[in-house]
C-alpha cells in the first residue's frame, strides 16, 4: 500500500526510471559517459559490463571480464532494489526481467558453489588467495542481501539457493584449521545475519561471528597470503580495520564504508548473541564517529586517501570524501544500534544522513549519481587534492557501488521509519510511509516537506502495543492527538483502529561547529526540519563564497517548481567587494545585499554547474 508523498515520488522514480536505466547501463546499452570516480588513469571506466561478466561466466557469451573484483555486486544491488520495489508495486515486466538475470547468475555459478566472475574468468588460481583485495566474500554478501530480499518479496528462492551454495563453499574453505582470515571488505558479516534471520539457521550467525572475530586476530594474515604469492607483503591494516580484532577497536580508522559495514554486523551480533563487550565496542566506534568525525550532512570519510576516516575534528569541506555508500552505512548502522539500544540519538543521525549525505547521491532525474558529496565546491578552483570532487553528478561511475546502493535504500525507505521490538512500536520520522505485519498496520500520510504534521491510520490487529512517537532533535515539541484529544507521545493501544495526528513546532536553525574544527570557525550552516541547507552561486547576484551572513535573520519560503517541492531559506547577508590586490592591510569592504537564497543540500547541482557552500562565513557586524 502506497500513498502520494515525498518518498512515494522517489519510489516511483526508482520503479519507472532508475531500475530500467541501471539495467541498460549494466548491459552497456545506455548511451552515456561513464566517469572514473577520481583522477587516476588506471581506473576502469570504459563500460560497466556487470551483467555481461555474468553471461560470460555462465557460458552464454564469449569474452573477457571487465571491471572491478566486485562488479557483480552492481547487479545484486539492482536485484535488491527491484525486490523492495516489487513489495510496493505490482510489476510483472520487472519481475520477468529480474528472473531472467537470476537465471544468468545461477548459470554463472561454478559447480562447487563459487561465484565471483572476476576470479572465475580472470584468475581461477587466485581464488581466496588475495583476500585483502579480492572482494569474493563481499560479493557473496551482496548476493545474500539480494537473495533474501527477493525471496521475501516474491517467494522465489532460486537466488537464495545460489547464495546458500556460495556460503557452503565459503564454509568449506574458511574457519579454524582452514583459511583463518576475513575478506578485506566487510559485507558478508552483515549479510549472513540477514540470512540467519530469514532461515533461522544458526550456522549463518556463527559464520558471521567468525568473520568478525578473525579480522585482526593475526595481523600478519594478509601479509602471509601475499608472501605465498611472491608479492610485496605490505598491507595497510588500518585501511582494512585489521590492526586488531573489532571488539578491541576504539577508533573509526581506515576505509569508511568498511568500518560502517563492520559496525552493522557488530551491532546485530551484540543483539542476537546478547554480547555486552561487542555492544560496548560498536558504541565506542559510533561515538568516535558522531562526536568527532561526522559532517553536518551525516557524511563520513574525511579523505580521498583510502576513502577513509582521518583524525577527529579534521573536517575539510572541499577535499573530503563523504561517499554516498558511507552515508548509507551511517543510516544502516544507526538503525541497527537503535534496535540494540532504543535511543533517539541514533535516529537523529539516521535522519541526518538519510535526508542529506545519502539523498544528495542521486539527481532529481534518477540518472546521475554522486560518489563523493562535498560540503563546498567552487567551480574552476582546482587542486589535485580535489580530483575526486565533481561539480556535476556523473551518469555512471567506473566504480558503481553508490548508484544501486542509493536505489536499494530509497526503494526500502519504509523500513527506516519504524522499529518494532516485541510490542513496542517506534515511529521515527514524519513523512509518507507504511508498515504492516501480522499484528499491526500503520499508514502515515503527510504533505512533507511542506509540513511535518502527520496523520496516522493505525490498526492493532492482535494484542496491544506501546506506540512511541519520536520528537526529532530539530523540533521544539511534538503534540500527539488521538481521535482529536492531546495525549502523551507514548500511547498504549489495544486492538482496534485509530486515527492519530502529530504536530510539531520547529523553526529554521543556525548551526555552529565545535571550536576544535578549524574549517568551520566563524561559519554557520542552516537547517530546517531534517534538511541541511546550502547556497549555490546560481541563486545569488555574486558568487556564494563572497557572502557574509547574518545568522539571526532567516526566513523560509515555500517553492514548488522544477527543482521540486521544498522550502528555501532566505538569510540576511552582505557581500565582499573584491579588490585588485591579493592582500591588503584594510579589512574587507562589505556591500548591502538582498537575502542569500539557500536550498536543501540534497538538491544541489541539479540545475547548473555552479559553486556551492554549506558552511557560510558570518558577517562580524551582524
Ligand atoms: O570496494 C567496494 C566499494 O567500492 C567500496 O565500499 C567503495 O568505497 C568503493 O571503493
Ligand atoms: Zn559507493
């Protein structure tokens, strides 16, 4: 059941445009330009070939493998997107298309269960022998996620059987007395828990735990694998989070997406195995991120070098990485941490990453995608440190992990709105969404983003529930009404059908950064509801970086045009009159100006190639 709203529009875009577009791209039948994700001539970006690789491995075509070790996962994430879409919409043509791709995957699998086209086609002799980079178990993880989602959505377990056979192959090769190491890129760990939840077979949970615990147990594991191949043994253990076992790690270090995928599994393991030490470890990593390393957009990964975390409070706005997949990792980790410990502080971050760092990853037309999401972009101001920062979303990327990651997240958006823990039912966010299981049905309608006021139709089919309505960090209060009467934001409801409305008081907010962050000193950012704002030069008389803002004069203005339904913010500002000389002993001269026009950050770079800034310098005289 679906309704008309902000997310409904996105879900339809995925169904009507994105899924078809991505399918054609992966067949190399779309007339597009694929860009390398950063400046490096060695990065593959001529074509995708993701589906073709599988066809070649299946023996359906002649040819050579093209692309990354993990090219197959673009296809798996596409299937996962389709699965969630099929839960919301009937679409026989889509189902037929997905079934045909599953048929190819099934045929591509080796007799013994192995399935990673890079190694099948290019280097069979290296299977499981170069785990720091091979992504073979990462591939298995995305295969599992797609398979579970498709089985749930359609009842078709063909892909699930394929994924189980691959896991059997992995079990035969990994474990005590076998290969005692983990894939360099975490992913199988979290996926195995999904497989456990779906099948109830504890061997999958145990294997997930094995991979978490074996990481970093022997810090020389990867070196030894390389030595055995006669290669330079050096391995960057921070990059792989393999300098120690995850349960002993105290800092988010290295490749950001890997850290977050690892934390997702750690949170789930702590929950399922009731493991306090694992819970403490994942909470420590989370606090390190949100207290010292997260951007105001919920983006993470401060540096292109290793697509990694850097030191705390080091938050450059223009050279950062903030990969879309990392923002998605923040969303998914926050969701799991909430299940472990229901505290709205996790949802405050989930919402921040979802509506800002994640949503900026896709254009409004559904055919352009950001890998890297900067908080500041000044056109024509190039340095080699910014070779990964793009002023416009590419049509596709040589490393295409982000496009199908964002589509699967949007297609499953309803799952982020609610958490059910036995008979406690948590309502996290206020837009259009829906939930139904055998005991409870919730339909949530609103005119979001015009208003965050919501109407809920709730049916308790069996038993009774405590409904808990979150007060977002950005709201002054939330007023909940049951059949018109104001009630507490925690309500106990017995069997029956209810209409509940929520109303919030919230204003545009001015945000300041902790004084330890040098990049944002004397700067402010703006937020309204869950949206962080940015200024683009295209909307101002002068370039955005010339403005000095008055943080106390903010007005909101409703717009409904080609850029979408949204509030813009208008902020009092003056602009610098630039001089000829580069330096001067006079203070800058400021000219009065009409208000600065700000748009929600996620919408930037949808109209033109132009400068953009989230953090804006303060007018000292304001
Ligand atoms: O390695 C697989 C994916 O590609 C990572 O998660 C991204 O950061 C990109 O490197
Ligand atoms: Zn990515």
